C-alpha cells in the first residue's frame, strides 16, 4: 500500500520482532488495546514504525471505559495520528 512494505500481525511481541528485522517500513499489530505509535530501531540501523490502533470497540481499553481509539495514516508521508472518542 502506498509503495510501503507493510506487515500486519495480531500480537505486539510478534510486531516488535518483525519491526526489528528492518524488512518493513510499517508494522501494525493489535491485542494490547493501547493505541501507540513507536519508532522502533531495527537491525539494519534504521527505524521501523510499529503501530497499534488500540481498541476500536473500546473493549478492554487499558481501564478507560468506552475509550475508542483508531489511527489515521498518511502512507505517502508516513504520518500517523491517534484518534479517540
């Protein structure tokens, strides 16, 4: 998508591992219900973005009842914004 190398997985530990390889521009993961955008140093002496949208349903969102989160991305500029409701 957008000419970017993207990997998606459910578990954050798998996401961090794939981000560390340096084979991808962006790694997306879930499960943790906490929205975050991490610039992960990789073994190719670069950075890979590791993105978790959090909880789009609000279920289990780190103790905050009914906190819906999602991420809007611009893959051309590699800009990501966390949105909450």
